[in-house]
């Protein structure tokens, strides 16, 4: 992972975007991580994983399995 200061990232913004396609780029402000730039593909994968985790949580709640089975049988 690449880490840059806010000032460096601003000065090299096009390069930051190009690098973020291959790996996350952390941008720090005041010596602390502030943001991470990732590719659209990585973001979509994170969103998908978040959705799947939420769905699994709902599916595994007590009582929901019977409800889902009932709905599937209709």
C-alpha cells in the first residue's frame, strides 16, 4: 500500500489515481491516515461483500429461515 501526505497527493493527483487502480493509496493529514483511494473494482467488491454479510445476517436470524422457506415454496 502506498501512503502519501495530503500535499503530495494533491500535487500528484493523476499519479495517485493511476496507482489506486492496482493498490490502495492512503492519504494522510496531520500525520494520521485520513482517506484511502481504491479502484472502482475494489469498491464494488467491498460493497458486494458488505451486502452478502448483511444478507447472511438476516438469513440466519432465528425464525427467518422458516419464513424464507415458506416464501420460496409459494
